[in-house]
C-alpha cells in the first residue's frame, strides 16, 4: 500500500486504533462479539504507518482520506534530489541499456529503471524502503510506487523469459557500438552463491559454498563481464548444488543462442576441467588459470621455469612479468596452448607467506602434548614429527621441526603460474586478460554488498528472479556511470562512484506552480565536472529538468 510520505497526521484515538509491531496502523468503528466464531471481531481498515521519527504521528493512505474526508497531497518533497538520477539516466542511455529496456519491457521499463536508480543510489534492494527513498529522490516518475507494485514488477519479469533474454540480446548486440574500445577485449566468466531460507525458491539447494559456510541452501548466479569496463553482458541463475564447471557448457550454449558469436572468455581455476573446456568451439576462445596440482602445470614449471626466471628475453614490460608459451600441450583431455608466467613481486610475497605459514604450523604443533599418527599426517609435509621418549621438561613425547625440503619445494614454485588457452594469443595478451578478471570479482562484490544482496530472503522464485534482473540492470548502469566518469576517478584519489553520487545528490529541483520542475541551486565545482562527463552544463540541465515527467 502506498503511504503519503509528505503529510503527517495525528494517530487515531486509542479507542479506535490498532498498531501492529511493523508500524502499520488500523482504524475501526465497530467491535462486537461473533457468536459463531466465538471471538470479538471488528471492521478494521489499514489507514497508514507510524512515522519512524515520531511515534505520535503517522503517514496516511487513501483509506484515511475516505474515512476523514481529508485531501491527500502529492507524495514527494517540495525539493527533490535529482543530480544522481540525471547522470544514471544519461549513463543508461549512452550505453544502450535504456533502449534495451524500452524494447524488451515497453509497459514496464520506467518502473524497472526507477528501481535500478533506487538500488544504486540508496545501496539497498529492500522494496519496502523504496517509497521513503522516493519521497526525497526523483526516480523518473511523478511519485514512487508501493512495495506491492514492486512485487508485481518482479512477478512480470520472472514470467517473461523472452523479455529478459531479448534485453540481454539487444544490449549485447549494441554494446560494442556504444564503447568501440570493448570490441577487442575479453570477457570474464565467474559465479557466486547466495544463501537463502526461502523454501519456495526452485534454485535453492545445498551445495559447495564459496563464501559463507552457513549450512543452509544456496542459489548460484553466473555472470559474464566485459574486462575493460566491468559492465556485465549476461547473467543466469542456476541450482545451488551444481558446480561452476558443470554449468559452464549450459551457459555457453545459452550465450550462443542469444547471438554472441565471438567471445574470449577468461576463467579462474574453478573452471579447469575437461567438460568445461570442450564446450568452447569455433568463435569462442578461453583462458583458464590452472591449479598447480594439474600435470600440465608441473610439466611447464619443470620444462621452462629456469629458462624464463629473470631472463630479459621473456620479460613482458607492460605487466612486469616473465612469460613463455608452448603450443599443443596435453591438458584437459585435449591439445591446448600452455602459458607459464613468473611474477617476481608476487613470488616474494608468496615466499614470505610460506615462511609465515611454516612457523605458524610449528607453533600449533608445539601446543600438543602427545604423539599420534594422525598428528603426524595432519601437519605433513611442512612439519616433520617424530616420536620420542616422554620429556618431563616439555611434557611431550615427540619432537617436531620444519621440513626444509618441503618448504624449499614451495619456494621454488613461488611466483610461477600457468594459464591454459585455445587461443594463439601472445603471452602478453594472455597475462593482461588474466589480470583484468579482477573487474569481474568487483562486480560480484557490488551486487552482494553495495546492492544489499548478501543473503536472499525473498519468498518465491518469481521474486528472486525479478530482483536479480533488477540487480543485473543496476550493475550495468552503475558500471557504465563508472566508465563515463573514469577520468575523474583516475585523477582524484578520494573519488569513488559512491562519493560522486553523493555529491550529485545535493543537486536539487523544485516543482513550479504549473507542475514542471526547475533547479534550486547553482552547480558546485565538482558537480560541474561530473555533469560535463555527460555533456551537460547549467543551461542543458535546466532544459532537461523542465522536460522531466511530472
């Protein structure tokens, strides 16, 4: 139910009101004993919600207007924050996201976009808070809508698979035109899981958890992100019990069906498997970080490590690493190109970590008092534990020391890592693509923390699917905004997307007597810089605001 967040009224008198724990206020005029039901019944109606900062006042709704005959005014503040909306709207327009929404959801796109602006600006996905946020912040509509309307938006999105797929297809097809630099870059594939207590979510199953070991069911989400910009181009939800590498062939097939004919996909070690690699064919190239336990890694280190370490011939200056490639190496039940890299800075960090790890394990062993074979196996190979006679001074019957040979073996491999690929790219391009995967990790972090989606408490599959689509579109818009203000983010060390949006939020507008809007204040220096990234100045902003829906 939509509440009037502009006008506050006194609570009804105690004799005629009921206030629930969640703050909702009910009003009744009749109460009597029902002999059939054997209980007291009343004719209560919801009339508003208690103000969070004044428990003697409430925000009234339409029922209150009918009961009391009072006029219900507009549900927005006189002065509204509009700066962040303008830049997010421009970002969505320039990147092609807005057009994709309008084509795929012609009757719903404005509500979807309004929710995306809310998710980004408020850093929250809680539907019940949207009307409160919309009271002071413009979202593209004359007034915010209720949480029941938001639930309906989620349901429509969930039921229209064609529209969701069409959005990704339309956006993916036009995205390279919006950012020409992205045509030659790679994309990163990764997935994450989210815990859920919902029993009606079809994706919720027990599986291998990556982040929070809670023991409750989870839902998996895969996402493909452009490594240059961090902008996602595809996502999908899948069952919580399914492993990443098992789902990958299905993901690749879906991506092909959406019209993505040529992609270079970078993956982490969790995707290193034969079933995953064989899903790539003509037009699709991949690179995958390979776990050190694989034979191809041991082979490359044994064959080339001494040859490339600190050898100027193999130095890749842009990435400050040494690299070499061998083509046609046996890996993942096929023939692929294997790339061995040596990073001296990373190597020294790993060496320090190895020494600290060995010392920490030894200190843990010394806290034990009795020898056992399980103790011996648990801390091997880093620690060598031998049984001895009981020593009354140490109160132990064993001796322990760091196994220098085992530690040295780890040190010898420090800074070395292997990437396997079906591409004929140079070592320089492969290491650049591998390191840019960091953008994908940050995208997931923003979905789960910035957008308040660490755990899913949605009550149905439909709500979950709708909410995740809103999160996906929000991430597109947020990363597009970050891309278009990238020069400011590079030159100002304290500037982030969040701090710049906070600055833009201070740019306000007010409604005139004719119903149109006008700016309230002049632009600050920082606001001028941010708006200039989208080709806007004082005059064009005034014209833009004057044409906003009201």
